[in-house]
C-alpha cells in the first residue's frame, strides 16, 4: 500500500510528520485517531485529528496536499467537517435556539 508523509498541527503531535496510508484515490483518511495508553492502566486516550488542505492551487483552487489539525472536541465536536454521514434525505441538525427562554412571541422575557 502507498503511504504519504503527512504533517500534524496542534495538540500533542504538533510539528511532527507521520507516514499515513492513502486510499485508492490517493487521499489520506478524513480523521486520524491516535490511541495514547494510560499510565495507570486505564482505557487509552484517543487523540483525534481532522484532515484539511495544506494549500490550494492558484488556477483551479484544488488542494495541494493534506495535513491534519488537532480536534480538541474529539468525537463529539465533529462540527461541519466530520461526524456521521449526511444524506440528502436526512433530517437537518437542530439549530441552536436563538430565543433565550420563554415563548417566541414573548417580548417581555
């Protein structure tokens, strides 16, 4: 299998590069999970890194390589760049409620 030297930014792996296996399209995985063993023998801590473009080409704006950025939220805070698959027929994510407490028509709080 092919691998590509990929840099990591942020978190404990900041400034390091690791050989990451690439898929059939030549791209590394969207998320990279690194298990860190616990000194006390407990469950390992999982460091989560998200793939982002390293740079873009001038003419077409295509990605020129990839790098991984540390995701401090881990699995929970996938945000718009990750998480579960989103199909066109899926329900949209619930938007945060902009109305602070009370009813929408309540103007007196």
